[in-house]
């Protein structure tokens, strides 16, 4: 017997790594007839540290996220996924994925792109994928290859 997943969370951030993870999440969702939850987390700490914080910047970022999620949703539907949910959340991506999004949406699998950070950046801020692996309440699949299972090259 093999594991079947019914609710797959695919966090996206606009990076090539998250795009590949999304594409593989679509394939897994299709094989499992699962609901695909496509989420984007807006890091609010970036707004709090700027001197130009106002309503315009967060609204512009949210609008861009809505457009991006709409494109991903359309792509998933075109690929044959019947049930697609999109979510915008605010805060620390790694925390929100594990402690808010996965539990609230009853995800049984998180498919996330491998880190795009270099070794020094990981040392100081840590990677989202590493945190998710250690703290997620469900299975996690870290995507490190393209759709042909070839290693991703920079």
C-alpha cells in the first residue's frame, strides 16, 4: 500500500525553486486527486524595518501576490486539478507554513523548493525549507530536481 495525499500545500515565493516545487505538486495532486493549496507569505518584517512604511507598499505587494496566485491557480486548473485553493498570509514564511497554513488547511503534504540561499545566508537567517522539514506537522517533500528529475543548476 502506498501513501495517498488529499491536501497538498505548495508555498510559492516567485523563485525558480518554488516554481519547480509547484509543478511537481500539481503532478502529485493530479495522481492523488488531491486539493492543491497554493500559498504565498508576505514577509511583514521587511515593511517594519523601512522608514517609508505606509499603506501603499503592503497593498502593492498584496496585489502582486494575488495576481501571481491567480496565475498559478489557472495553471493548476489547466493541468486538470479540480480543487485549488489560494492563500495569502503575512509574517515569517517558515513559521506561517508550519504553524498556521498547514494546520489550518489540514495539509497532509508540503511540497517546497530547495533553498536558494548560499551557505553564509543559511548560517545567519536559516532556510525556510530546513525549518519546515524540522517543524512541519505533516510530510514534507523538498524539490531539488526539475520535472525530468535532473539536478537544478544555477
